[in-house]
C-alpha cells in the first residue's frame, strides 16, 4: 500500500473491529505499515485471518463477536498476551439489514401493497442494525478503554453521511450512525480527563461488500440509486478505500491531532456540503 504520508505508530497496539471488511482491512494495513501492532477482530475469522496473514508478524486475527462482552474480553486477553495493553481502538463493526430497509423511498396513497414499506419493517431487523452499530461500539469501548485509563489512548469510530442526511429506505441505519456520531462526542468529553481522545470518520459513498448489490445490478451496471448518489456528490464518483487513509493517519498521530477530540470528519466528495442546487 502506498501511504499518503507516514507517521510513527511503533508505540501503538491497535484493536480494530469489523477488520475483515473492505474499509477496515485497509485501515489495518495502513496502521501496520506505520509500525503499529494490529489486532483484527471479526466474527468472520477467515476474513480477518486473510488480512492478518497479508500484514505479517505484527498482526493478529481474533474471532470476536462484538455483541458478546465475554467474547470481546477474551479477545482483549489474547491481544494483551501477544502485544501488550491496547492504546488505540477502531470501532469499525457495523452494517445494515434488509429487514430494516424499505422497498419504497416515499409513502404515497397509491403505494403498492405487495412491497415492503415502513409499516412492514421487522423489529428484529431494526434491533440488529442498532446492535451491530451502536451496542457493539459501546461494549467494545467498555472493554478496551480500560487499558487506556493510565496512559491515555485513541478511539476512532466509523460514522457515515447518513448521520448528517438520512438516506431514503434505510431508517434504522441512518439513526444508528447518527447515534455513533453522538456517542463519539459523549466519549470525547467523558474520557478527556484521562487523556483518551475519541473522534469519528464519516465516509461518504464507498463501494463495499454490504452495499454493492444496492449500487450495481447483477451485470455490473449502476442502479438508479447510484445515479442519484453521484448526482448529489459534487466530485461525481464513489470514494476509493485508500482515500480514507489520510484522515485515519492524521487522527492516529498524536503529534498532528493531539488537541482534536469529539470531531466527526466527513470524507465524502462534497456530499454533505451540497444542497442540491
């Protein structure tokens, strides 16, 4: 990986949840390239292990259920044994669920009865989306921030453009990501006296495993939703995973961002700034 710039993270032991995914795996590779020891936590052990193997000896894959505090605690024990205390956390676990997604963008008097509307959303799907985004960040931070109380640390959460502007069809995901931004600010205030910084990155539209089916059809052609997204993105394209790395490394470097906490930084090609006219 070609880094936009290099920072010295040789004193960092970093735990990343959701590390088998497209974006967070790139985070892990970049942080390791800067000298950090990285622990890749994911319920999909095979995906995390593949990334860890690519990184090499300074990486550890740990099968972890980010919604099970006992599993998170066991993961922390493994990391402590191999690398020492964790002083940097990336809460990357998250996602949406089809059961919490409507088929229609707008409710109208003539909305077809056979499609899935707001009134048909499944309670279990809603709870899943809130759990995988907010509850996971809460539990993982509870466990790992204990390592940072004496020496300070750094927490980076992953928010979303949905936190600023809720997208149609995905009410639970939008609300959950707004919660992540709010939780980031709360953590920043709560932990400031013990030297733990907490910030968030809010990506715009990047193509990943979870949203590929919404953005492209089975033949690889852009869907109508893709055309709407790009029309609302002044740079008129999707982001590339490597374009998040500069913001990540800036927030990771205590020399560069040591007085920044409670910030949510958009990386979105201008989506948040564009009014539509």
